C-alpha cells in the first residue's frame, strides 16, 4: 500500500510549497509547479508513487491558480 502516513505527509509538503508560491503570484506558482514536477521525475522511480505525486502537484496547481483568478477578479 502506497498511502502510508509518511507518503501523505510528503504529498502535503508539495501542496504547502505550491500554496506558498501562490501567495507570490501566478508566475511563482507556475515555476514552483514545474520545479516540483521535475523533482518528482528525477527522484521517484516507483511508478504508482510518481503518478500519485504528479496528480497532487497538478491538482494543487490548478486549485491555487483558480483561487488566484477569483482573487484578482
């Protein structure tokens, strides 16, 4: 099972990174998402974990981008 407490906390770290980046604007959020995805591609070699982390990063990116759009409107 890949959904252990340490794995979930590690995913929460990426959500936190993207949340903090979203506070600095859309460009910072995009750069942080790309860096997080590159980190995932270069440091994870177990495909299910890589897919989980990629989904968390991409989902968080779109969630915080939508929040930014609502905030600016």
